[in-house]
């Protein structure tokens, strides 16, 4: 065979090089095809591969009502409004200024008993306020008969009980002692009282009855939270043995208190 002078024959090394590159490209293409056969090809990851159950957190602040507490109260009112469509209506009770926590708890327990006696859902939510003295506003599900019973009771003689006619205005009124962070980028909360609003004893400022809390969480209207109780300040004993006596103005060691009690007992039992 005669090869024209115009054609050049590639050498063996050049042919091996070029054919070797082709085989490498073919292998790489086959491997890429195998990798691209996944059912998730081209899909973006929009969520984590597993769900993490986060523990409830505390929602309290020393100087006012927080944003999570306001959202909790809003969800509780929404749940009570749902129940009021079929039975009852919304009422609210304001305790006298200077009420103790024991008295406020007595108001709430009395409301719960009256609701159970009338077959109403035991729904109530209360908001603590510190100014000018400690008191609370309790929003509950009831009717005219329940309200009359409360007004006639010895416990609620000084309390103010009225039907809720404007739930939106009531929410704004009860948010006046909020923190500055709670009102960030919100225009639906109304005015705010400036300054720090320290709650005696601390604890959650917005609390719900057990049934309202359970149903609100199940309906997705209330987020679970870690409850924070108020501190006991009347009388307590520390690990160091220091005991607060009476109103908390005089402190004595527990051993001296016990010694004084023994001496008084001995003096009483001894007779000349």
C-alpha cells in the first residue's frame, strides 16, 4: 500500500496516549452516571434528615412581660374564644391592689370550682402585674350566673368582675408592663409603661389553668414552656443554717433559734 506524502501516520506513542485518554473519559462518564442514578438527584435539601425534640425553655424576665408570655396569653384567649362559641362567654376579674399570691390563687381555684359545677370548660388565664402593688387580671370562661355567684362570695367582695367586650383592647391593656424586647417590631400592643417592672418573688407572669394549657398545646395555639414558680420569701432556711424569722428583717442562726426555744420551754415547765 502506497501512502501519499500529504498524510502523516501518528506514531505508536501518540496513538496510545490519545486512546488512553478516551478510555479514561469513558470510565469517568460511567461512574458519573452511576452516581447520578440516585432518586434525590437534583433535589435541594430543605429539612434535616431527623427531627430534634427540643426541651421547653423558661420564658420569664425580671423586668416585665416577655414576648413568649404575650404569645401564650394570645393563644389562650384564642382557645377560650373557640370554646365560647358553643358554651359560655369571656369574663375577667381584677384582684384588689396589694393582693398576696395566696389570695390570687384562691380566686383562680374558686373560678375553677364554679366552672366545674356548671359543666363549663375549666379555662382561665391570669396575668400578674406589679404596679402600683401586686395584683392579677384573670380572664376566664363563664356566664352571668357564675359571675353573680362570684360577686356574692366573701372572697370577691373587693374584686372587679366584668364581661369581656373587646378582647383586642384587653390584650393591649394587659401588655402595658412588657419588656422593650417584647414589643420589637410590633404595632398591635398599645402603650407601654416605661421602666423596670419587678414582680415580687418572680416566676411566670402569664399562667394558664391545667385544662387550658393542655388543650391549647394540643391545638397548637400555645407553645410548651418550662414553668417558673415564685420564690418563697416569708420564711426559709439556707444550707448555712441561717433562718429568716418573721417578716425577714431579723436573721438568726438555726442553732440559736433552737436554743432559745428550748430555754423558753424549760422555763415554762419549771415551777417553784
